[in-house]
C-alpha cells in the first residue's frame, strides 16, 4: 500500500470548530496533519485562538471567525484567499444549542433558541461555502459533522435533531448548486454518541451514551478517532465518487436495538 494512500500530502484544509482536545475537529486536524496536510484553523473567538495556539505551540495558521456575523465570514474568506490561495478541503464542525435553562419538551422550544442554533449549526455551512467558493479548488471536498440519525426523538437532544436534519439536507442542495461550476463535493460524517466537551453539556447525555454503548454490536461506543479517520477519507481524493452522502459511524447500533441482553434488561426492570 502506498505511504500516502489518502493522497492528502501537500493539500490545504480549513478546519472550523476546534474548541479543545476532545473536539471532533481537533481529532480530524490531527489525522490530516499526520497525513502531511496543511491545516488552517478557524475558531470562534480570540480566547479560543489563544487556547488552540497553546495546543499547537504556534498561532500561524489560526484565524478567528464567529459565524453568527457575516462580516467575519467575509473577512475569513479574504484572509484565506490572501494567505493560502486555494483550499482543497473544508471541515464544518460547528454546532451550538442553549441548554442553560435545562431541557424542555420539544413543543416548548423557543423561537429565539431554535433560530440561533439553526444559524450557527446549519446556515453557517451555507454561508461559509458561499463566501469561500472562490477559494475552493475545482475538486475540493467539504465535510460537515452531523449525527447518525435525526429520526429518533431523543428528549435530551431536543431541537438539535431537526437542525442536524436541515444540515444534512443542505449538503444535497449545496452539492447541486456547486455542480454548476465545479466538482466540489459535500458530504457528512455522521457519528453515534461521542465523548466530547460539547456533549457533556447536554442534560442526561451520559445515560444515553452508556445505553448507546451497550447497543453497539461490539459493546464499545464510537471513538472520536474513528470519526476523524472517516472524515479524512471523505476529504481525500479516495472518496471522489461520493457526493451529498451521509457516512454513518455507529458501530452497528442501528441494527441492534432488539439485542437479547437489552430486551431482557428492559423487561426485568419494567415498573
């Protein structure tokens, strides 16, 4: 097998959304760096920039962009064009939900909370893709971080599932739009439940995570490194035939809900 199997060496990828060492975006960036790919980072604030600079040991390739503000998105695109020319890939690992007031039934979701979460978690992909279109190479790959399913009504995930569904749908429409003038591809890596700092802020997440781990075929939850490897594949020319796709990584959980152990435990402990 050739050493540069993914053919990422020498390419440049913009990774948006690193918060800390547990971030999916951070793990993706580490895999890309190991493949001799130049990683450019975009973070939300100057404080995040300082934190990331400490992790990297430098701040050379760290840009600041709060995607709630179009002027900052435009400034990011201008900085990328000036400093790097073309991008071979873009990673969108940006999500936000306000759980400070605890979880509410879905029908009590506030307009303010849902629209802000939509703006940051979904529309930002459209806005970034549009602003950066002149910087994307003819055959660039755009990869978003989604979730394994948006069709399961998990109370503690609430309105974020419909927003992730909109993100998934946006991939198809972006792929179609960009096909009119390029071969840029739009795909998503879609993991099951992960241990990240963001997930730790979701009420009741730990219990859901432990259940999901039992429901996998291997009895082990999906690891963030596994998600990063799948994202690197989608960013690479090796996945050139994939466009508007949703690559699920759930360790077989979706086929295993009626596992004998899980059913027996539920029946024996029912009220």
